[in-house]
C-alpha cells in the first residue's frame, strides 16, 4: 500500500477548507497540520476539521519534519514570505492565486523553486472543469479553425455596496489591482489554456465606482459582508478597481479579444465565461452553467454538449469525475487541480524532468506581469506590451 503524502495547510478562511476538502477526496493525501495567524484560531479550526496539529505561526508548520508539501491559502500579501520560508525548508509548495502581489516577489520565488528543484504550483482551478478541458481539445483538433475573436469575463456582486468590505480592497494586502488580480487572473489563465494563445499586449480601462467603503470594526470572513448590519463601521478610501475592460492582442496571430471583470454586477455571484469564435465554429462556456458547452455554427443548428465523459475527447474525459447526468462544479475543479499536482509529486515526475500539466510559479509570475501591464495601460491610456522577460 502506497504511503500518503503529508500536507500542511496555511490559512483557514473561505478557501482553506475548500482546499482541505479537495485534498482529502484524493485518497492518497493526508492533511496533518494547519497554521493560522493566531494559535487559538488554529486550534479551533484544526479541531473542527479533524487536523491533528495546529500552529499559530506559519514558521512552525514549515519546520515540521512530517510535512512534505505546504498548501498556502492565506491572504495575498502573506504569500511571498510564507512560500519563501517553505521553499527554504525544502518543502514542495502549492499556492492559491495570486502567487504574490508584485512581479519582483514572484520572480524571486520562481528562481528559488527552480534552484531547489521543488514542485511548485498555483491553483488556477477553472482550467480543470471537464468542459473547459473539452474546449481546449476541440480547438487543438482544429474544430474551430483559425481563431478570430475571444471575449468574456468574470463577474461577481459581493462588493456591490459601500458596506461590503474585505482585505482585498486594500492595495497593500490585495495588490495594486483588485478585480483584475483577484478574479481576472482566473479568466486569463483559463482562456490562454483553452486557446493555446498568449496575451501579447493590452489596452485597459479600470474604474472605481465606490471610492469610499465602510470597513467593519470587527473581523469578518470573505463573502460574509452582505450578512453584516451597518452598525459599526469606519469610512475608508479605496483606490483599487471595482471593474475593468481590457482589449487584447495575442502573440503570433491576428486573433483579438476583450475581457470585462467586475465585482459590482448585481446578481452575478461567481460567473467566469468565455466565447471563442473561429472560422468554422464558436464555443462558449459559463461557470454558472458549468456542465454545458455551447457550440455555434453558421450553416447548421447549434449544439449544447452536456458534460458526459462518454461523449468527450479522450484528453478531456479524465477530468470528468462522474458519469453523464452527475453535475460537477467548483469543488470538483479543485479536486482535479490538486489531483494532477499531487500525482506529479507522488510519482516523482519532477525528478525525471517531466513537464507538469498544472500551472506553476512561472504561470503565476507571468500572470503578475500581465496584471502590471494592465495597470500601466490604464495609467498611460495606451497599448502596453507585456514584458515576460522580466
């Protein structure tokens, strides 16, 4: 019987338990330790999640000899120091997006991970939905022909009101770009994965419609602001964007694109969607209808492909966990993302020089460079080429 990979998780907010659940579903991974910023919180969360060890500081977790992999689900501004410590302790690292809040930080982490020869990953989970994989397969097989136009976005409403607050709106904690960096990066990773194209240049306009927000004096969980009564707030200035529009050019092709991102779109809870138009057909996928793929034609009826591994391309069907008619969604995408990462670790493919199938720190670094180019374009009011050599 193969031994289980021992994992320590840093962070226990909204996304932490989601990662822990997805790891446990793999069967060959065991979460042995949890760290948060306070010992009492760590102990309470660890008890609730049946995790044997709890630490009030991440340094204690990364020095735990039993821990082989560190999974980081803490706020953005903490990622750099926590990842660096884990790498220097000789641990493989899996980090929730974004990798860091500056490209200088992300470049440093790429270099350390490469020097140490350690597995490194960023959990851009949307590319692991079954029908996103099917979208990629159709494009790779030439079913759409040459790609003409790509559009879509990522829309939410959880920051619609001035009483909605989260650390992500603070530039020093979430990064210089908010909607772009927090959810726009998911869209860029997904679309570049699906199409095989790389964003070469951007023309962006970002907007902050709520320049002042009411920050709760008490600590609240992510997405919980809508449940809080506006009784004890302090007014703070916000200069990160609520939404944005980005025109896109892709390297080596004439394909054009546009992406919209918003955290103030009433009724849109968590909608990542894309449509890719080619010379023969179009495809469209929407995370709020994750088990349907629309395929459009000029000269025959359009199609709706319902997620069913029996009807999917061989390269995509292995990412469908259940048979047709059994819906798969957000938790399943995380499970598939982590499965690919941890199978790579278990089989020690990194020691054999086999390229990973998952997003790495290099992916996270390039997303950070893209975010910075978008911010520069917005500030300058002109096209900016993304410099991936930095």
